[in-house]
C-alpha cells in the first residue's frame, strides 16, 4: 500500500525503508545501491523515465542520500548543505522559461518583436519563435503579446525558492547556490520529479542504537496525526521501541522557550526595539544570510525548543546523545550548530517503524507528563507568539503585540519592514512553511487531517499552563541562550 500519492515520494520512502532494514540487520555494503535499485525497479520495462537504466540510476542516487552521502561522489562535501539535487532525476522540466505556442498567428502588431530588446524574437513561416541563445528571459515578450500566445513555464523548484538559490547550470540541470540557500526544503516539496531531496542521517542513528549508545529522542509536536490513528502516547512508545533510552516532547522545551522568550520580548519593548522568534531554522537562516542587521539586532537569542529540550536531557544525562525527529529539513543544519547530535524526519522514523515491524496504532502507551497545549501548538502557524502571550499573561505582565508571517515570502516582506524600521508589532513570528511545521516538507499526513487530529487530542490538556510544565521539568539552571 502506498503512503503517498506522489510517486517520487513513495520511491523515496521505499528506499528509506530498505536502507533502514539493511542497516538494522548489518547488511549495508558497497552493493547496497545496486541491490535496492534492482529490488524497486524490477524487470526491463521503464514506467516513469526514458529507460530502465535511468530509473535504476535515480534509485541508486536516492539510496546514496539515504546512506548519508551526496547523490554522486564529490571531492569536497559541504555537510551543512542539506538539500541536494539528484542529477539523474532532474530532466523532466522545460529548460526555457518562455515559449511561443501554436496560438501565435504571426499577427500584424508584432508586439513581441517590438518589446524584445535583445533581438531574440524572430518571425517564422507560421509563427514567432525565440532565439534562446539571445533570450535573457526578461519577460517583455510575454507581457506584450495581446493574444497570450507566449507562455511562461518557470521550473517549479526555481519558482518556489524564496531566496533565488536555484539556478540552471550549463547542462540544464538544477543547481543550488549554497551561499543563498536557507535549507527550507521548498524546492524539495515542489519538485514534481522528486529530483531535490535531503541528506539522511538515519544509518548513523541506527548504528548508534545498535552499538548501545545512550540515545534520547526528541520529537516535534507536529508528529501528532502523522501515523494513521495512533495517539501521541502511542507514537512516543513506538519511538522508544526502536531502542531509545527515553523519548521527550520538544513541546516541553517549547514551554521553556515561551517562558524565557517573554523576558526577551519585555526587554526589547522597554528598549523600543522589535524582536523575532527563533524557532524556525529556515526563518533564522533567512534573517542571518539575507538580513544580517536584523539578525544581529532583532532575532531572539533564546534557542529553539529542540535545543532547549536537548540541553535539559544532557544536563541530567551528560554522556547521552540526542536525536530530533521532525517535519523540517532545515533542522538537519541547525543540529550541526547546537547541542543536538542527529536529526531524523517523519519519513525516516516511519521507514524505521516499518523495517522493525512496529505499528504505532497497536502499541500500548504509557501514562506520562505532558507539555501544555500552547507548546504543542508551536507546530501551527501563529502558535509561537500565542504561547509567548500566554506566558506573559500567566506572569501578569504587560501584553505585547504580535504579527505572524506565514511562509518565506511573507517572512522576507516583514524582515524588510523591520530592517527599514517600519515593522508595526512588537514580535514577529516567522515560519518558512506556510501553515507552520505541520506543513513541513517531510510530513506524511496532509496538514488538514493532522491539524484536526492534533486539536482533538490536545483538548484533554487545554487547561494545562506553561508554568505547570516548568514545575515538573526544571529549566531554571539551564542556559537557553545561543
């Protein structure tokens, strides 16, 4: 049975499942890529690409990424670049952004010819055509044609990137400008061919579990509703069954972050300065790389819930290693810069469940302490600022004004306003994924269904306060600053 309607995502998941199975069995070797390619693409008939050889090569490159490697061998590998292009899969899009269709009747106005400043439009026997050696893709002909005979066909990956980090190389394949890329995964989510994916650390985590390393898992609140009808306690116990010593909600750290970030908000307001939240790593990357003055002056210095929870665990278990499990690709970069050892996505943990024959819906859960509903709602757009407001309210502090930027393009707009001192609210909450973490690129369930399950399940803790979480989980002597 398929988990995804998107066939490329299903192939990715199948590869992760097979790599997980072989890793747990200690059967990863130099033949793994070929074995999985032959298993998933049997026979000699091509179903998706030009030939069976290309289809198998795509699986090989996917397998390399599941093993934690670049899709093809490279001399210098930038480990912080999480999002990579699978070259074998990147060949299905039109290379040229503007094209003349058969709708062109070689009209007398010839507005396209007049609009082009680069002599790239010429008249053929039946219609106009574009000389792509001269075309600068400025769009003047597209805008000028009164008959809509020229169409714009931007590549989905380029069109989705909020920072123009995707470009076409000399071969016509997509390439990533690593200086601009914020690892948000938008291109990965929008590529209809599955040609852009994220590097996996699944094998590393499995190896640590097999070697008996003291491992603790931290899961993002967006995990609710991701595994059929399994409840959060069932999912938590399922993760524990993979071999983790214990499992924690990142929402516990979110309660701590909200409580201490309210102090940052009060301090900034007193100094008449604006502040942004720092929970979404792609948003933080956007500010750091593209709005450095805003990053320096306005981004909150409080760490993310993931890091806060990891510091809590390592305070009590100094030799432990921590693994974050979430829907976010950019988290894989964040863990390299903070006190977390590994990061897995929901896709990867799901593949591990299946490879170990763990079915969350059938697992008997434990009764355990939980975080507040405000903390769990960090995964929904606007939830972070609402939690900070709740923390202020519980502490009888003055309420501040907030604004939620939904998606990277809106984040760019608000960061620009903040840069030129025209941002109106006290706090800017930015989420690179529209809708929040439940819409992340590595989710399994649709956001609508996941959100519905989340809201229903969280009703039992609707009266739980942020302060009550911190009474149970003591963060008072843990430094939560970057």
